[in-house]
C-alpha cells in the first residue's frame, strides 16, 4: 500500500473514531429539568386579552408587537416583553389610572409564542427544523413529535442539547434509542432556551 493511500485510510479511521467518540463527549442530559417555580413570560406574537373591570369599552384582545410592546385604548407603546400576565396587569392599571379611577385589570394570554430567550430551537437533521414555544414539563419526545422526527441521515444518538440556562452547557441525548427503539429512559425534560442539535451520520 502506497504512502498516500496509507495516510488516507489512517485519516479516515481517525475521523470515524472521532465520530464514534462524540456521543461520549458530553454528559447525558438529566431526566428532569423543569422547575416548579416556572412562570410564563410574554413574548412578541403573543395575543393578550385585556379585561378592565366595569369598563368593557377598554377591554379587548391585542397582539404583542415584534418590538415587545402593545397598544390598547388609552395605552400607547406599553412594554410587555418578558413580563408575566400579573405584572403586565399591574402596569396597565398604572397606565389607566391617569384616566379612570381605581382600574382593575386582568390579562389573559390566549396565543402563546413566548420570548426568544425561552423558545426551543431544533437544528440539523430534524425532518422539520424549527423554533417551538416552551411548555412546562416539555420533553425530548414532545419536541421530536413537533418536528416530525429525524431524517434518514441523522445521527440520533449523537445529538446534543445546548442549555443556555446553564451557561451553554452541552448534554448528550439518545434520540435514536427514544424514537426508533422506544427506550423511554432516553426521554428527558427540556428547559426554556434549549437548542437541540441533531448531527448528520457519516456512516
């Protein structure tokens, strides 16, 4: 075997070994990740229903604009991004107090998108890579159902979760075992802001 051919096969073998080793490069993702104190935060694209007690003319559903603000009767450019519904209710009451006496406001979110920082992103060899709204107790299986599984070229057991809530720490996950073999032990909870990275298999 010539020197060039020998070098090529050594390089190929090294590449395959590195590919095999990547699954053990990161610690397995913890089975539980959701926190009991999670509270939904409003994001661009959400629809909020503003109810002003005894003032039906001021009550209506409004969208949160791309800049994270909303507008309603007597309210202009009120920041809503990142606030929970209760906090937003109090802010609206303060804004309306300039015009009506002792306003009582309730905010109900009716369409959920959430802030970008809390959305789940799925990239790589998913059938339909996309951004998903986080839901409490959301699992890896829920995410895979939403994106339609993986492509024929995916290295499912080489997938990782990049967890922004923990300083971009990376965890390994076993998607192939979960969806192809039905191994429920491979199902793990997601956290707000997680990025699921599904690499391509090279062999």
